[in-house]
C-alpha cells in the first residue's frame, strides 16, 4: 500500500461549468430522483472527524450503480447529434457500465453488445442480459475486453460507448464524465456545505475526473482536497503519477482484487490529464479495507443508517479507514488535515451487484 501526493497538482487548474442540458436531460427521465446523501455522524465520531457524508448511488434508476448517469447521457447525445438509427452500441465492462449502457440502449430502442471479462460473476452477466443486451465473454482482463470490443466494433459497425479513452477514441469518454456532473449538482443541493476532503474510488478514473471537474470549476471559492483510491494490484494512477513526466501508465499488478469494478490496468486517457492537474493524492489499499468498509456500512454505528454497498462502492470509505487507522498512512493523514474538524465526502458507487460475495462479506466469510 502507498500514498503519493501529486507533484503535478496545479492549484490554479480550473474547468468549465457543466452544460445545464445534462441535468435537464436526467430530470426528464422516467424514474429520476436524486439519490440519498447520508450523514454518518456515528462513524465520524468513531474515526475522529467532524462529518462524513455518503452519496448513495446504489439506488440510481434501480440499476444499483451510478453508471447510468454517463451512459444515458451519451446515448442521448449521440442519437441527437447523428440522428442515425438503428444503432448497435457496444462497450467493455466489469459489470456496471455494461448494464447501464444496455439499459440506456433499450430505452432508446437500440441494440447493445457488451464485452465482459471471463471472471465476471454470474449475477452481473445476468443483469446485463436482463436489459436485453448480447453479452460476449472475453478471455482475459477488463483491458482485454476493451481491446476486443474496439476490434469487433470496427469490423461489425458497432458504435463504441466506452467510459475509458484510448488512442483514437477520446470524445465519447469525455461525454461520460460530463454525464456524471448531475451527481455532484445533487450533492451541492443536499450537503449544505463544501467538504474539506473528497475520497473517491478510481478504476479508469472517470468518476474521479468528474469529482475534479466539479470541485475545480472556474470561480469556485471552496476547493476540497481530492484523494483517489485504487486496489494495490490495480494502481494505474499511482504508476502514472510516478512515471517520468507523469505520463499515463498501466498498473503492474495482476488485477485480482475483490474490488472488481476497479480492476483496470490502464487509466482513461481523458480522465488522467484531469486528475494529473487536479487530484491532491493517489493511494492504493489492500482488499481487507474494502471488506471492512462494506461491513461497517451494513452494520452501522451510532444511529447511522444501514447502507448496502458493493466492494468497489465502498472503496472510498475503505480509503478513509486506511488513512485513519494504518500507520503507513500517518503522514498522509496529517498532510490532508484529517482531524476533528474535517468534513469528508464519500460516494457509494454501487450496491450489492454481486449478491453472493456481498453475503459472504456480511457473514464474515470473505477470507480477508
């Protein structure tokens, strides 16, 4: 495990305000409702900070994850711009983005083909099938699925809707990040104050980049520290920030993590330049902290509400637990100002999208 403060951080970095059309579009969708923002006062007292706020995306559109905000916006924007129908949309996924794209395609009357690594759990595959999509299982990792999706889409005429950017494919992943902006507008309306620190999980980095774009908006007076959390075996952001010149680099680990939604080697080439300028710190954690975070949210303390979180969904809290309790992170904790007056914002990015493993964690049978 390690913590790396960002040597490329630019305190003057700013980003444009989101297009108001994004929020209007989401509000127009059937079933739209702002997801809850929980105040975890009991946990805050236990850990020794002033406030912990948790945005609970497990309840978004009944899909158990935040990904619909990006996928729906991109499908809408693509169809509006091209007016080309019918279209077959395609993407690689570890589970949540694929289900969200399948859902967005179905509600728009389009076909979806989703590529998923062979190690994906049956519940996630079934959830994608349940949205009417074709699922193609790829032998290899998420990054292998990204490559296979790109190759097949060129040959078969699919339109890739990916949340990660790679050479030759940069525009649409930026739209995905744009789609996440509604989440943070909702938080502004719910929280009543600006957080001091945002601790955010990162796979390819899209959600983390959305955090950075929101809290580094031009003319914004309050700018919290932004901490990105990844598994030790899938720490592409740390590899990138420690590379020569801060160039995007893949993780060197085997990607075998309980936080399967974060099991990605290569950062998004759209997200990384944003994080390189705007993230305060990058950290990698062991799976045991994710297990503890899932358990703490499900079995809360001090009158806090029960929250159902998947392993990747709880990774922001896992990072906070590591920062507050692991001696190796003591210096990072101090530099970040994680003390009795700190207000921390976390996001539960997914619910129990793997019900079998979730139950093992809750029953103390995860093996970690």
